C-alpha cells in the first residue's frame, strides 16, 4: 500500500486527517464551538421557564422522562447546539435549580409573582431580561418540548439570521380539518375548508400549528413590546411528532416512547 505523500515527506498531516483521527465526542464539541463562533457577533441567551407549582403533573419539570429529568432534555439540546452564549433556567424552586445546574445550565431566581398559575410566560421573560440585560437575542425554550434537538436550534437560528427577522416561532404542519360551534345556536361550521370540496391529504398543504417548542426574539423588539413575537416574524417548521403536549399522564406515557426514538441523547448522558 502506498504511503501518503505527507507521511513520506515528514510534513504535517492535512487538517482532514487530523480531524478524522479525533474521538467522535471531541469532534462534536469542536464543531459546536465553530458554529457558535459563526454567530459570535451576537449574544444569544436561552431561558427555560420552570416553576415549581405545576398543577396537572406535580413538579413536572423535573419528573423523570425516559431516565432523565424533563428539563434535562431541552437543556442538553440547547447546550449542544452551539447557538447560545448562555442557557438559563428561570425558577422559584430549589429542586429544579439543582437539576438545572446538574444539567449544565445557569439559574435565574425568578420573582414570586411571575411563578404563579396565573402569571404569563412574558412576565417571566421580562423578569429574566431585566436581571440579565447583556444579550442581543433571547430564546424562550419550553421545558415541555423535550423532542427539540440541537439541529432544530441551529437550523432555526440560521433562518432567523438569514432573513434578518425580529422574532421566530416554531410550528408543525398538520392535516386537520377545523370546526367551530356557535354557542347560542349549536350550529357547527367548517373553519378551514369547504365540506363540498373536501381536499385529499396529498392535495392540501395543511395547517401550520404553533407547537411552542422555542422562540427567538430580538432585544429591541422585546424591550419595546414585552412580547415574544412581533416585528418581522419567521416560522421554523418542525417534525409532526413535536406537536405532542405534556398536560396529563397519558401524554407522559406517549412522550416516553417518542423521546426514546427522537429525543437528543448527549454523549455525556
């Protein structure tokens, strides 16, 4: 077998050879660093709201899902994406804070009035951004979306930057016919199709449904409106399986199977 020219000459090996000889996990980390440096001109900070008072499923945010605490799934995906300068968990609960740190996130102690069952997510974002104003873009990540992967964050942020957007929403395309019912008469009516011209799935683009996985928001927009969406908005379409919500134990059982198949599994997990 012929020796490579660089080996016979005693010169340094090509960068590709050095790269391929590195252990897989190290290549992943270096690649993530490179992607982060590509957007080094902006400080992109992620925040995961995770209050301790979940009603439907007690302490849902740290309940074990397929062997890992729920918030660990989105924290690890965010960290491994290379998109974010910092990843925070905003919480009022000591146990959640401990799990967040163990997963690699920083902790913001949110104000009590933003952690009630009636408080809006925007109020938690305002509380966080006032305490941590050093950012250019804030990314709201929902802990109840454990099917988000590093690739989703990278692709979405690339879209956000390419278009020069002020905000980004994630959504799933679903082929569902929607209806409404008049409460005074009980009469039903179709909202997004004509029953006499019912389209076949393959002939219809379907509806884009917000799945709440994550949002990117420009600092100036958020400070002006205190709303996660506005200005020039773009939509990042995610796979259909990411539409599942975690509101009951039935949802939890379904999600157990889905994260096993589709969830991000970091090398250090």
